[in-house]
């Protein structure tokens, strides 16, 4: 099963990073390339424990729908979302926020499993792990930019 671990330093307090990472609106803005949008569940604002959101997006030219739920929530240190329904056999995403000098070390840990057995494993190895890593990097760069702006 693929595992992605990505750490990003953000020049903002963990509380701000945690809150913006749970924002449906921020997620939609950060994923504008794929047209990702919330269509059910929490469709605006910040999510909390047991909240779910259904996303519609286009990846590889194919429309996907995925519902995820916040299954663990320890503000402002950590939360976990999991796929409830969607394209993966399993999707688990842990978000950690640790205070460091000058801000926060945000760590994403993603474990996923594609359907289709050995074909899915091949797709993971050849394409999907790299693609998912780039999506996370794009989202995290957006968060860094958004949280680097002065608070007004």
C-alpha cells in the first residue's frame, strides 16, 4: 500500500494552519486546477469531528466523486480524514501540526489503496503516488501563501 509523507514549514501558528486546513473553501481554492468542489455534506467553512464532505473533481480527464469524513480531531495538533465512499479501496490522510521556530511544521501522511488488485498496484507505482504527491505539494504551497499574508 502506498504511503506518502510530506512535511511543509508554514510561517504561521499551528492554530491558524489547523483551522485553514479544515476549511472546505480553502481546499476548493487550492485545488482549482482539478475543479474540485464540495457538492454535499459540509460545503463551506471549517469541518469538525464526524463532519463529511463530498467532493467532485476531474483528474486525468475523468470525473470523480469522493466522500470523506473527519474521523479524528485533536485541535490544533492533528486530524485525520478517511474516504467513506469513492474511487479508492482505502484513503487515509493524517494532518499533523507541530510548533517550530517561526511557525508550524505541517506533516501530511497519506495511505491509499487503489481498486483492481495487481493492476491498481501497478497504477500506484507508475502514476498515482507521484500524482497524489504533486496534489499535496500544490495544496501545501497554497496554504503557505495564504498563511504568509499579513492578518488584517
